[in-house]
């Protein structure tokens, strides 16, 4: 399945902005394009209601057939494993 993508060009950035973005991108192990895409997508998500952001998660949970108790147990196991790994 191919995903259709779009391209934008940003002009008029103050001097040094592109280099600063490149540095931050490298620090995060990303290309400038990947980092810029991540920032833009995060900003767009921040304008959506939380209920809308979680809709796909809720849908997949409903399809899974998992009970809320099973889900709570899975989350607790993951939390415990995380804390053990940190120690």
C-alpha cells in the first residue's frame, strides 16, 4: 500500500534557522525533513480534541476483544517491566 504524500517549501526563515533545525534534527537522529515533519505533525495533533486522537486506539481495542481488566493487567505488566529495566 503506497501512501500519498505532499511537499511544502518554506521560505523567509530568519538567518540561522535552517542550520539550527539541522543541528536539532541530527541530535535526534533524524534528517531535517524528518524532524520538520515530526514537528509539524505534532503541532497539528495538538489542535485536535484528545477524544479524536484516541478514536483509532479505542476502535482497535474494541476489535481486539480484550476486556478492560485484561488491558489494565497488560498496562501494569508493562509498567513493572519498565521500572525493572530502569533499575
